[in-house]
C-alpha cells in the first residue's frame, strides 16, 4: 500500500508541476550526452526538495527527495536540441508489492525539461500545458498526442517528431511553450 501511495504521489506531482508526459524518450541512445555540470545535489530555490544527480554508464540517475523525505528514483538522459540542453526523466522500476497483473496496467512516462546549467546554478523549464493547448488549438496536428479522460495530454509522437516540435515551437514567442523557469542551486 505504501508503494501505491508513492506512485500516486509521483503521478499527482507530474500533473501539478505541469509536466507533459510522453510515451517515447526525447533522445535516441546515440544522441545522449554527458555534461558533468549536472552531477551533484540540487535544491530548488523556493522549496526543500532535493535532487541528487549521479553519472552512470548510460546517462544519469536522479534521486528526488521531497520535503517530507520521500524518495523517487529516475533515469535521466541529457541531450541537445539546437543549442539547448534538455533532460529526459523516466522513472526507474517501481518496487510495487502488487502482483504482476496489476503492475502490467501501470505505464511509466518520460518528461522533458529544458535546462541551463553552470557550476553553481540551474534553470529548468517545463512545457507549459496552457501553451501546448494553444498550439494544439491552432494546429491539432502540431504533435501526435492523446487526450486522457481527465483532459490532460500525453505525447505519443516519436523521439524525432518531439525534437522537431521543440525546435519549431520552443523559441516561438507567440506560443511561449515553456513556462517560467524553476531555479535551483547546487549544494556543497
């Protein structure tokens, strides 16, 4: 039951933070880069939540610790789209105690974050759901997606199509695809 509550918390946090989930990763394996500036302990400037980012053979492991001490583990991939650094965050296997039939019905999703990072600070931009709605209202075929029963959007486009979408709309001032940045400071 505890693990189910933890999973529900992550899904709720995903939608509260305005993240747009995707069924496909942002990068293919040959597009993943290493950026040592990402490694370390990071704290959002306006909360007590902490990210620990560790380098791995295939990218990074991200450990998210919320204000109450609850932990979530993620695979993190970094890559470039145009001149911008992006992070693709994907949950590691959840250690749910439910049976395999139950687990079969849970689908993990990727989320994408535009990032600017230096040795001491990081700014993170999430896709703004309202801006995505505006884009899809102007062009329903701008990116392949599905709308869930609750109205939220899940991207279903391929990695390549998502990258093209981010290049086209990411810098377009009319649509303002990315919301205000979340600022984080590297802890010593």
